[in-house]
């Protein structure tokens, strides 16, 4: 692919673009899980006056400071759940005050509330600091909620979950279970058998007797004295309100007990164990007998309707709900979610409704004793939560996400979006590709998709309206698995994969009509991990297993020949990207994990990040994101805003392995298990773009060329225009927001300024060689000098300088000199231009 200014970047079929966010109103979840409503730019007055008196200003004198990357402290990036909605983290517990009002909690601070019996769920307005895994919950009244979980373990809210207080906890260990002991006291139990009590409604807690040494996962009370506990090698009873605990007679010692429950009569109860074992009592737990009947393995939660009629939700080996009406002699499966690990929450409401919560955030309800179920969580594929393994967007925000095949149908599941990732539906038609590994678009029409489908590649020439499959030229009988795509120009594309331990590279030079092999010189038996082409002729391939190490290969003739380049690589690359012909990065997990960077075309590499990363992508030449792929939870991604020279660690609360990463509208998109797609974005939204058809036309037909979507009008150096974006915390209490502009004339002064209004409804007014997007109560923030690449950023507190207050929406823009001598509206005519506008809603 020929380099552009700034370059368009492609690897793994993931177009590295940062596009206009098409969303107009949404709830955004900012790390650490604080939501704020996001609104569109406020319409400006339709007046033809360019500025108001207070908006009039002049560019200030040159300053000698250069582009600066903020150092120290942690940053936060807004995270938006695209699918499922409102979130997709594991649900671990449910509690209802009555038939209508309930709450669900789970991993990484998950807290959802319902006021219609579970038909609809929403996240409260904000719960800063509640980011632990939450294992159990009790609603004390409409406003007061108690939850237990990871240390500090005890949390209370008295405003329906909007704010939380960590309560003093006698123990530092995780708490798993929270219950009322009649109306006498509250009890909590957890790791190591710890047992706590509260006699003042949950405000203060004290330690009672231990039910250990194993961990208590669930406990229940018959009255204020008599209780039962189940857990890891725990099956115990107390007769004194938890002061002392004794093993239940006859229970095997080394057994994993999961569920203990009683009917309202206080006599009939069930204690379930692993591998389908169950013990029953009919005398209030005085004696227990092992039921010889078989049942589902790995029971998670129990609903008991009568001594012989009960339902079990399974957790750990598949999400299923089973029912028996003959005391376990026979069982009927009522609900199954393929690809979903399990159900860890089950609630039976007084009016009869049943609700289960899954490991992928589903909340199903049934009003007919489980015969039919409805998912209250919006997920495109309600029947089979599949892992998303590839994502890509066109320049205008049309996107596709591919997955592994559905267990139920053994066919691939593909999702598509027509609103830049805001909402997703099942794609129809979809590429005939099983287990998608890569997808990429060149423009709006031409797209390719590859995966494990033997010897096939799917392509579209009408933006996905139709897809066709082609056979690639592989050896006879070889089973080909494709991994990478690079659409290098409007006609040329490359694809790579392997068959029976032999790596292959394929090339098309006629827009996909025909394909040829392009791997001469690559070692036949080594593992080709990735390819990248910064130009149509110059390409790189990373190969593992060459003499026990990894090696970079270079082609200068579009793949006709490859040769080793440089010495052995310092680690085994998994994902490779080149920002231009000289600057490249790869992510690695073995033997030395981290991110490695070259600025000499791959001759030498330097480690720039030391944590394990597998996927890496860039939205432009400066901003990139990397994530681990093999961990059970994506808890620490890495973000850069200086082209990969330095990286900040950022938490991403997505508790499933990340399998796909792409740049797209408003940020970076992560795909993972459970049909999960989340957007990790910037603290604000861009608007007022100098691109054709986006609003007000640029003053002398100098619309940008679209290579860096979301930018201002073209200038004398970059036809892509200048792009303004943000990074950091947009919080008045912890302001680390940095405004950064790229694509300006190198070595020019630029004024960052703030206003209250988006002029002309966000379309802007012509001003110099650009568009004035921001006005009303203008505040001059800072003048910065752009570096040799045309980039600069702010170094002061935006909130302090702009007197921002929580809840306020402020708009920003950068006004810069264009002294290139090649100004689009004529040299010496205006000599200045502007970036796009950027809107931020400030958090407390």
C-alpha cells in the first residue's frame, strides 16, 4: 500500500481508521465504570456572523515547546458496550425486593437494576470505585443495596446503586454469600469459611465462627439459629446463629458442594454436590440421605417448587436449565446456551417468574415454569453466544464482525453494523467463512474475509450486499487456514495462512478476480505469523520456528521474492503492523512478552512495553491499542499516543478473552466470547469534519481526501487535514485530559481553544482555509508548536483553564498557521486553517 500523509494503516484485515462517531445519544461507560449521558453538539445560531465579539482572537506568538506525551498516573478511556446491551460481563447473583424491583451483580463491578420484573435492565447512573468481582447482593429496600465480593468485600448503596460506600470488613478475603437470618441479622460468608454478622442492617459487621477450612459458596437460614453452608469441601450446620459450625453427618469430606436450599415449609431441602450428586432432607436438615437417581452434572443454582419438583441451573460445563417433577428420576432440559460457560444466578419471584443470569451477561426470564425463555439482554444471536474473532469497518462506518461457528447450527455467525458499531444485527448475506480470522475493506465497496474454511477466500464488491467465495491456489489435498489480510491498494491485496505446517502468501493484482502465490523464499516448514505491507511493493513477514527463533522476511517486489532481513527477532511476533516504510511494531507473548518497535525498517528492534500482548492496531500514525489474547480477562490493555514510543496501561472491563481488535468509529473495537463487542474510545467525540458531504463544504473545495476520517479541511501539507482528538480523564476532580492534533503544517503555531457551542449545529462556518466549528464564550487554552510530523498536544489542565464543571459539555478546536507556501486557497490569502471540532462532557 502506498504511504499517505498521514498513512492509512492496514493489517489483519482491520482498517486502522478513527471515524466519525455516528451516535447521537448514548450511555458511555468510562473506566472505572462511571456512566454519563452523551448528547450531540448543541445547534448553533443560523446567523451568518462568523464570530461574536468575545470569540475574536489572534494566534499568539511562537512557543518553543514541542510535542509532549503525558507521563505518570493512569489514564482512562471511555468504554461502550456495542453488543450485548447494556453489558456482557458475568452475572453472579440476583435479588428482588418484590415482583418488579430487582438487582443483578457480577464480575468487574457489574450492577444492573430492573423495575419491571426483569423484562428490562439498566445500569445505574454511576458507581465509581465499585470495580471488584461482586458475588452476592441483597435489596434491603428500594434504595438500599448490599453487595459482597472481592476485597474490601462489603459495599453499601443507599441511592439505588448510583454511589457506593466500602464498609469496614473484619476480613480481607473474598465474600461469596450474603443472606438474612430471618429478620434478626445479616450474614456473609466466603473464603476460608469466614463468617460475618451484622445486627444494624448491614452498617457494621463482626466476625463469628468459621465454617471452614474450605470456602463457603452459599448458605441459608431456617431461622435465626439454624443455618446451613455449602462450598469447597464444606457441608456444615449451625444451631447457634453461626457462632459454631459442625459437619453434616454422612456427607463425604472431599466433595465440592454447590447448592443448599429449602422449601418454605422449612422441612424439605436439597444439598447438591458435583457430578450430579444430591442429598435430601424432609426433617429440616436433621438427617440427610443420598438420592440414588441421576441428574445433571455441575449444578449451579436451585429453584425448588415442591419436594419432587425442582429446577437446576448448571454452571461450569455449559449454560443449561433442567427440571425434574419426579424427584430426580427423570430430567427435562428447558434452556441451553451453546458457547456459554454457565448460569451462576437463578431467582424465582413471588409471582412465578423465573430469571437466570449467564457467564456472558444474559438475563433470561420465563413465565411458564421454564417452558419458554426470553433474553432481556439485547444480543444479536440470542440462541448461541459465539466468540467474535474478526472485526473491520469501511470508511463510512459500515462494519462486519465474524466468529467461530455456532455449535447449534455448525455454521458461521456474522454480524454487521450500519451505524459505525452502535448496533449490530445478524449479517444477511454473510461471507461463507468459518471461524473468521481476518476481514478488511478498501473503501466502501471492496472487502475480503478469510478464516479456516479450507482453501477459500470470500470477497464483496458492493459493501457486503453480496459475497462470493473463491478457491486459492494451494497444493492439492492441502487444508488451508487463512490468518491475515492486507488490502494494499484499490487493486492489490495480500493474504497469508498455512496448510499442513507450510506457510503461504497469496496476491491479487486485479481486485480479487485472480490470485497467485507470492511466497517464494519463505521457509517452507516454518510458521508464518503475520504480514504487513507499508507500500504495494515493500512487505514484511514474521516467521517463527526458523532455527528455533523468529525471523523477519522482506520483499521489495510485492511478494515475488522474500529474503531474511536483519538478525533473529528478539521474541516471537503474533501481530505485526508498519506505520510507514521504516516504523513498525509487533506484539509478542513468548519468550519475551511485550511490544517491540523498529524505526529502521526492521533492521533492529527495541522493546517499548514489557507486558504480554497479542493483538495490536493503530487508528492513525500516533494512536494505538494492544491487548492480550490468551488471558481469561482483558484487564490491562496498552495505549499509545506517540506512535508506539511509550505506552500507558489502561484497564478494559471485559471479562472474556479478546480475540479481535480493530480501529473504527470513535476508537478501538474489541471482540471476544459471548458475541461481545466493546468500543474502547476517547473521552470525547469528534464533529465538524472537512470531508465531502459531512456538513459545510470547505472554503475552496479543499475537502480532505478521507485518508484520516474525522479530520478538518485539507491544508498545504496534508490533504488529509488536521485531526483533533483527546486522551486521558475528562474529570474535573482528576483532570488528565490531553488534546492532541495531528496533520497540521510542521513547525507551525496552533491555538487550542474552548467554546460552549457547536456552530451551525456542528457543521461549522467557513473561516480561512478551514471551518470554524466552536464558538460562544471562547476560552484560549494554549498555544503549541507542531513537530516535524505536524503534531502537537496540550500540557496544562483543560478543566482548570476552561473552568469546566461536572456535567458541562464543552467543545474544542485547534486553529493553526499554514505557512507551507502551498495553501489550498492560495498562498498569502489566509495562511491559517483549523482542525475538526471535539466535544467533551465533563465528569465529576
